[in-house]
C-alpha cells in the first residue's frame, strides 16, 4: 500500500509534462530502480513520455509476434510466441501495478528497470528471439527454389488466416494490444480525474518539496480583498499572513501545524506556478522561487463581515449561497480563531476535552443540529405530494398545543393560533398543525423525499463535513414522528445542507453544486482554470418549488 501510494503521488505530481529531469523525488518510492521505474519516468518526464514508453513496449511485443509469424518450424513458432507472452505479461504487470490498474507484483520492465538479473534475462530473451529470426533466414537461403516456393506458400496460408496457428497468434496479438492500450487510457483517466485528489493527500511529502521551489500563492475574495498571502522577511524566511485574522478562519483555514479549509483543498494549486517560462528561467538563474498561483474565491468580504458581526459572542454558523449558481458568498462559524497565531495557540485549540468551544470546528459544515421549523419545508412538501387535493381544505384548531396518545407538542411560547388554514399554519410555524400532519404522512415516502434532499447521503462539497440525519422508520413511535415533523427529535442537519435545500427551492427545484473558488490565476491575474456552476440534481418539480416559495414568502 505504501509503495503504491508513493507511486501514485509521483505520477500525479508529474502530470502530463513532468516536473523536469532531476527535479522530481523518485527516491521517495521504495525500490524505484526495479519495480517502480515507470513512476519515476512519469514524475520527471511526464505522462506524455510515459505513454510513449508504453507504445515502445507495445512495438517490441508486436515485433516478436511478427517474428513468430515468420517461423517455419512449429517449435520455433511456439518458442517465439511464449517469449512474446512473457514479455507482454511482464510489462503489463509492472506498468499496470505502478498505476494501480492491477495489484502490484514487483516485477521489472525489460530494458527499462535497473535490476541486474532483469537486464540479463531480457538480453537473453531478445538474443533467443534474434537467433530464431536469423536461423529462419539461413534456413530459407539454404533451400532450393522448389522447396522455398513450398515454404512461401505455407507462410502465405498462415498470414491469410487459413491455419489454426494463425488464429492462436492473432488472438494473442489482439489480447495484448488491448491490454497495452488500456494502460495509457487509464493513465489519462488518472491524470484528468484523480490526480489532484491524490496529490493533495496529506501523506504526499512532495508537497513539501514544492514549497522549497514555489512561494505559496495568494487567496482573494471575489471583490478583490487579499485574505491569505505569503510574506518574505529580510532573512529570507517566509510567513503565511491572514490580513483579516479571524474573519475567514474556518473557510480559508491555515497552512501551519497541518492544513485545513481552502489551504488544504487547494494546497497543490497554491504551490503550482504557471508563470511564463522566461520568468521561471530568470528565477532559477537568480536563485529565487517561482510565485505560486492565486485562488479567487466566491466569498464576498462585505457579506462575510456582516455575518461575522451578527454571530459575535455566540455559537453557530451562517452560510450565504447564491441559489442560481451554488456560489458560497459567505461562511462564518463561531467561535473562531486567529490563523496568524495558529502555531502559538495550537495546543490550546486542540485541547478540547470538554467540547464546549471547539474553536477548530467549522460548524457550517461539521456542526449537526436539529433544523427546527426550517424542516417544516420538507414536511409541507411531502404533504403536498401525498395530499395535493387536501391543501385547500385543510383546517386546524390550534389551542397552543397538540396531544396524541400521551405525547404533547407545544407551539412556541404556547401561542394559540386558533382555526388556521394550511398556508397560515406554515406562515405561523404552528407546531401542533405540523405534528398532526406528520402522523398522516407515509414514513416510507417521507424518508425517500429526505434522501432525495441528501439526508443520510454524501454532500457534493470539498470542505470537510458530516452528513445530515433522518432516522424515521415505519416502526418509529408516534411521538418521534411528531417531533421529526417539526424539525426536532432525531433529525439533524448542517447549516450548509440547510442552505442547499433552501437554495434548491429558490432555484426552481434545481440543486446546484456548492463551490468556493471562482477561478485559479497565475501571479499576473491570467486565468488558469475557471470553475463553472454545476447542476447537481433536480429533487422536486418546478411547480412544487414555486408553491413552496409562495408559502415561504408568507413567513416574511
């Protein structure tokens, strides 16, 4: 596992173009000279050269198979075919294992890896194949004209597919060609889809090597405020600075004493430099570091500041999301900390034996709380789905509490709402009415609805998070059903998840994937990568979202 992990770190770090000759860290891969030489090539010379190595190996395999075709002697044919299979299997096991396409077996690549016995056996194999080819040529030269014509006719039958030998040969050829073509396809998939996650792994020590060559990039808000930057002191040492101190602490995170937040998620991008090549050459000649790329976030300084001030002195979280795009405009969690002092106060922050403050906990994504009356949105939606014709006929006489089989649900401050319609019950957030509604719902259908809205599911977010919980079952007691219907009991949700649900309704039933980074630029502001809004799913119809929106506006 450790060897494969280091191999994948190397391949992912190299990308398509590589980090440069003698600029990688292949020594971090155990037995790299024998078993993982392909990974070292991919790291320093890049995925394109690695693909070329695969095709060179495929060419060598086809060359041996071509020699097998020309063999007149059955013994020589099968010997050449066997050597071709041995060569193909050895290459596939080595390169496929290094990429985790198949389990690693610890064999070498012929003529590429540095193992002494491997090199010797490869030379012997090629010597035998070459000897077979030469002997076939000599045999053909020594035959008479009539005998040679007979041999050529038989070889023509072989090539034209008229023998069982030909079928066996081409089966082997197609099989190995398919396996060899699978390897560059998988390498491309890995570099495009998985390499960034692999590179950002905290166990990838190459990230520390990047920090020796690249000044960590700057993080900015959408409105241009610098929220994290690296300053170089007179003695040459670097210091990560967070100008707004606590304001963006949980969402931006920190890069000393470990990493968290955006500093962790985009660590590789911040330590990657896309400066023009002539600037990089100038830096190298002057012994300077390259300047890392910048993150332009979706965060808005004004909204973040306002949210922070609203929560001052309290515990909780605020998330502001743009419904039509999924952009997170503000994310605040309290209590917070000053990331500029993270190393000095780390022990006190990490020592959370009583669990009261949890300064490092991002309550926006990792705090799970009863949703309260906001959950009545889903209760109302399920009632709308099951009893669409009963909405206009609904009537409930609120006396300030609702009793059923010994269980009592009270309205806030025991407020008596009187005789109310469904719309008024929603607008007044009448606990009694919604407790009664909860008992009428199908628990199975209610559970399916909540799962559509990602309860008990993974969330499409990059930040560390916990999943929200909906635990009602057909066997659940009635008191728990009533409590859940009003957002209490065992149901729990994170603030970010609640924002996603509300944004889905505001966006006509379309749930967008939340994101925090608008684009990545080089140090000069040239866009390297632009992040676009992504539709995640459509859990409800546009008409249902419109109806919920009308009811929700009654609460304002």
